[in-house]
C-alpha cells in the first residue's frame, strides 16, 4: 500500500484518488490485454511453424489427387480427402454443401501450328486450351490469323475483317506494375471476354497471350466466358510463342495457323463446398469464415491456386485445436467448390448464409498463392467500411513483425465477396505477388513450387487475425 | 486573382496576406517536390523492370565463373568481368583496389562416415568442409564422437572428456524465429567459434549442424575462425544427417566416425575491391557507396550470396546512366573483395575512405539475398542516428508501394559497417528472409534460384533510396 500513502501525503482528494486508481487499473488492464495478444499470437506462430500439417495436406492434394476441376473425379476425391482431414483434427462439425456446377473437360489435344510461313515453314506453338473453350474438328481447323492488341482494338475492327479468321490477342501483362495482380487485372479481359467478342464478329477461333510475366514458353490456361454463345476454340500461347507469332505477323502477310482442341462441355454435375467448424463458446451464431477454393485447373496440381489457400484455412482450425483455443464465435472453414469456372460454390454458400440465423461477422480468404506474407486487403459495405478499417488498424502493430505490414482497404477475394452485402467484413490474404503468375493456371503450379515456411506463415497469419477478430469483434453504431 | 479578392473582402491585412501567400507557395513547392520524387522513382522502377542488365550479369557470374573464393582464379575472373561491365555502362571511373587476403582451398574430398554402429552399420553422412577447416591424413581420421548442444554446453565439459574426440555440435537454427536471420545469428556461433573452442579442449575434429531451416540433406559451408591455432578438420552436416547422428548418439554408446578432408591453406594472395562511380555534379567529394561482396563460397555459384547484391549495386549506376540522372553527389559502386573469409576488402576500403578528402555520407549494401524486397535497416553513430532515422522516415511513404515497408534502425551489412565510425549513415537492404538459408553457402546457391523480378525490384529500390539520399542529403547540427 505504499502508493496510497505516498498519494495521500501529496494531498490527493479521495475522489481524485479514486479516479487515479480507476485510471491506473484501466491502463493496466489494457496493457495486459495487449501483452496477452502479443504472447498468444507468438504462440500461434511457434505452433504452426513447428507442428502444422498444412504442407503434408498440400502434398496429398497435389501429388495423390492433382488438378481438380469442379465436377471432375479429382474434385470429388479432394472433397472427400479434405473432409476426412477436417474430421480427424477434431472439428465440431464437418459437412458437404451440394453445389451444381458446369463441368468442362480439356481432352487430350491442344495444338497451334503455323502452316505457311515463308520465313520459318511450319512452326509448332506452345499452347493450351482456355477453360470452356470449344473443340475443333478432329483434324483441326486452319485459317488466317489477324493480330489485335486487345478488346478495345477489336471493337474498332469491322466484322468483315474478322469473319472466318483466327484472332490473336497480343496484349500481355505489364511488367512495370509492381504488384503483379494489377498487371493481371489490366490484361485478363482479353482472356475472359476476348474469345466471346471475337466470336460475335465471326472469328472461328482465338489465341491469347498467356497471363504471365515469366519469360518462358509455358502456356497458362484460365476461364473464358461464352455466356449463351456456342463456344469457339480458344487457346492461350506461351510467352515466347506469342512473341514469335507477333513478330511473324508483322513481317509476313497471310499467315495461317492450324488449331486442334478436343475439349468437351459435360453439362451439369454435382460438387460440394466442404465446411467444418469450431463452435463459438459465447456467440455460436456469430460466424467467422476462413476459406480457399478446392477446385483448380487441371494442367498443374492446383498448388498455389488454391491448394495453398485450402490447407491454410484448414490449418487455422487445426492450430486452434492443438492449442486448445476456445473461440467465442464460430470459426468456420469453407473450401469453396468452384472459383475457377462459375463461382457456384460461393453463390451457394452466400445464399445459405443469408437464409440462416447466423450473422457472418467476418470472412477471410487466401486465394493469391502460398508465398511469403505481405498483409491483408479489406472490403465491406460502404456504411461500415470506415469503421471496420479503423477497428482493424489497431491490430497492425501486432501483425507487422510477422511480415504482415498492411491491413488496408482495397478488396478481398472472389468467393467471400458474395458475403459483402450481408454486412460481413471481408479480408483477402495477400502474400507477395512476384512469383504467383509464373505458375498460375499452368503445368508449373505444382507442390515443389510452394515453400513450406511461407505456406505456414500464411496459415499462422490468418489464425492470428481470426484470433483478434474473435476476441474483439466489430462494433458498428 | 479571385483568391486575392476573396481574401481582401474577408479583411486580411497586407502582412497577413503576404504570410498566407508565402505559406501557400511553400506548400506548393513542397508538394511539387514530393510529386516529382514519386514520378522519378516510378520511372526508376519502370526502367529497371524493363531494361536492366542485372539478371544477365548474374547469369555470367554464376554460370561462366561460378563460386569465387577471394584469392582464387575465379575471384580474379569475377573482378575482371565486373570491372569490364561497369566500364561498358559508362561509369566515370573504374578501378581496382588491391586487397591482401588469406586464400584457402577446399580440395576435392569431404567425408564423414559412421564406422561402428550396431544398428546401422557403416553410414555415410552428407557433409562439407567449413571455410578454413584443417585437413585430415589421406585415409582420414577416426575417433569417438561426443555430442554437445552448443558453445555454452561445451564450456561446461572438462577437457578430459573432449580430448582425442570428434565434437558434434547439435544446435540448429530455431524455426520459430520468423526472421531467419535472427535464427542464424542465434546459432552460427557454433560454426564460427565451435571448432576453435573444441580444439582448445583437445578435440581432433568437429561436426556442426548446417545453418539452414530446410529439411533436406544438403550441407552448408561458411567460415570458421581459428585465429592463431592450428586448424583442425571442421565439417558441417546436412540437416537429415545431423538428425540421424544425433539420434544415433542418443541410442548407442561409443559411436565412431571417420572424417576425411583435403583442404589447403594457401597463404596470402592478392585480390581487389572493384570500384566504379558516377561523379557528383555539385558535391563530388560527398560519396554515397552502394555495394555487395564479389567473393562467395565455392560449392555453389554465389548467386544469392552475394552475386545478387553485386549486380544490384552495378544496376544502380546503370539505371542512373540510362535515365540520364546527374547526381549531385558521387554515387560509387564498391564490390568488396572478401566478406566471406576475413573482411579484408571492407577494412581496406574503410581505411582508404578515412584517408581520402571525401566525406562518405551514406552507404547501402545488399548482402541478404536477391529475394523480394521488404525494406532497409539503418545504422549510424549514436550522436547522429536519431536524426538520420528521422530524416529517412520521410521517404517511407514513397517506397512502401514497392514493397519496401520499413526503413528502420537495427543494423546494416558487414562490409559497409566498417564505415560507421566515419559518420556514414548505413543502410542494409532487406529482402524477404524465408528462402535465404535454403541456399546460403550450399551447392544450391545457384542462378536458377534467383527470381528475375525480385532481383530487379531490389536494384530499383536501392536506386530509389540513393536518388532520395542524393537529392536531400543528411543534415546534422
């Protein structure tokens, strides 16, 4: 009681003394709370970096199952495997939510060959079909190629010049964009909408430059959208092949290409969102979603896109269980059924969430690769976003030492974005972007290109953020 | 002049008006300056990401020259190549500064074989000699192994128990340290000082666990320091071999190992710091150093350590030349002769700097790998450090969008640290640390493990920081 005696001697009034003590205890509580958070988050990281299963899970997904388009047999195998793992780590409930998807099969052939170059003769180009590409006759189809820069350029060309031709979109990703996702966003339109737009003008097939910055010749797939049109064959060229074709078209007139692709549209199939949760101890109806998407393109192993995000989300539940953390709110891992070709997993889950009695207070998705952590991007309805960002800013200091330097407004991730209208605060996990498009939708998106510690740091960072969201929640007036 | 009329009507005094305008123009100037910086730095990045030579230079250093211990023929080849490149890009002066180094040759044999295990029989361990290791007789030497945790543990063991034995240091890097350099710092003492301390107690050889977090069996070399003692054979074990030996020693008594190594101490040799500069237009005697170290261990190609740092430093001069930036101060690229085994390049350069009429205002070194950028760590004499950090903080906002999130106190890099006592403000470039010790001092430190864009972003970041230092300088009262 030395402090009280000292204060009395200094002439403190009883009321002043009371207020001083109240202030003191408030300071101590708040300090203790913050120290407790720092310590708990340190323990989450220590635990994940020494005892996690996520790297082994990813190995199984990539090497035993491999590429897994929604609706495919591999997709089903991945659903069963992840559900089994989520059960084995002691989730309170694990269930499969049915999702109807459009299933498309690549087939076994994708070829593009220059057949009449005076300079080079016949030249095989490195190519792959885009998702939902149409097929060619068995011997392929041969036509003259017209080079256009991008969608805008195509718009200005009269249909008469496109009719019966193969359109080659030459625009690639801009290497000066430091964040490669910005470069992707600025160029991907020619892949998603280029074939449709070209078909509308009478093109019989399209070739697009692969969405990558790596100077190799590995072609990158990805979805293209035909809506109600009959799909035409739509292929992507490796960067070096695209460079070659671009230069060839500048120097020779009338260049013709033979294209072959045996893709098949298989119609509707059943797939599932895989869902597992740890029930909240105090507010079981307040839900924090953590997820990735289980489907992937088929030419690689879906390692970075998005096996990494799935096993990181699973690891969040796992580390909570290993450490015996009892969350106040329900922490729910959702592995979405098909981000790549239709987003039906996301829309099905969002509809379920809307009709349930639960309140989805936050959702975190990892769908930007398993590389070294950088931060989180946040998104929310306009009326709550400022307040949500402000509340989250308090956590930056705790997360920064782990490489999570930002927690800023500016977007989240595709699957969880469907929850935005329900007032959910969204977080997109953002690892470093430099290597992502080296592998994205390509045969190189394999387990060997994921770094164990980088993957684990992402899982730990997501667990840390969820620990804080669960503890403090969000309050909006 | 609408603004003046408005102000007059609101009853501003002429003096108040003058002050207001002065304030306004100050604000505009400062704003314009900042916009100019933002634009200039954007251009530096654009230029490096589209037109740099650093990746090609690194290819030559790694593939045509390879590992280059200071004093070796490869070291000399690297000096000549880099000097020639620096001359070709139009540096104002290029010169070689002579440095005397202790040259050590690895030889062709490094073996460690368990010879008497009842459980396993004879087992070859994956091993490599540490730099400055002693040699064994041709048939090797065989002795009982004693396991100790680290240097502290060794200290507590009486010499009688060490005498005539091989000491195995079992301590590895701690995986829970998020920044792997901290894990390295906490464990590397057993490599640098372990063999010497063991020899003092009569050990005839040592084995240390490799300094890595990667769970493979590739051994990592690195310097060990014997001072005036006769070197004993000192080898490092791959992580899996170290795990195996550690477990074997726990389960069997009297385990013996045969060690072979044919390293040679070659005595003094001449090497050189390679130095090139762009002369300052206004303050030619104020020098900003940018550097890396040209020497490397010999078992890999010295790609991340530190070919990357060298070509990044060279690229800073190159991008200044390509863009026609005329710096006010002298920008000097220094490729230090031997960071790995003696630091004689750094001490020679620091002595030269001290005796010259120049003032070294700042020095930046890249010696933490060519991975994706994170920031810079700063160091300076106590009497100027606070002020220097404060001045540098203004630049953080401009650099953060490029992934350079911090510019903090906390160290720099080995070679430039010798300039600290001269009042130079030091900056250590800090890329992401997760992958560095996968390759560090190992046969896997090769060109293929360096990512082109990550390397370039580092070069651009160093150029951007130097642009700002050159423009604003540092002022100390």
